């Protein structure tokens, strides 16, 4: 049985500036949507830290994010931890742009 899942419309390409991150909620789950020079990327919406800080509040430097609360850094592209290699990687999601619209595959 092949169940195809429809991609979720996140917004328009022009809604997110290059080098920034936005929070996106779908079915009560938060996602962090990043727009880098190399394209769009999506991760889980919260850091693993005790505060469960929204990653939309993170600082973005190149292809890395730094949690606004704990200071841990992660690769936006792969989700891999950078500052503390013992942390689990962030969950990443397929995201793409088509005709000026951004879609997230969940």
C-alpha cells in the first residue's frame, strides 16, 4: 500500500530573508525553517536544552545555528552537533521551493 503524503505549504519564498530563521507550526508541532545562501532547510523547532528554546530564536552564522539559551551549536544542513559532539543531532526535514512557494515534507 503506497500512501503519498502531501507536502505542507510553509509560506512564500519572499517571507524569509536569506540568513534568517522562522518558526512554523503544523498540527501542534514546531519546526524551524532556515533560508541560507544555499537554499531552504528545516529542523525540529526546539533545542534539546532544559529550556526547550525555540530554534527560531537562534543565531545563524553561515550554515550553523547557536541556541539562544544554552549556546550549543548545530549544523543547519545536517542537524549534527558542532559544539558538543555528545548531543544528539537535530531532526531535519525535506523542504523545497517551487514557483515561489516553500513546502515541507513531513
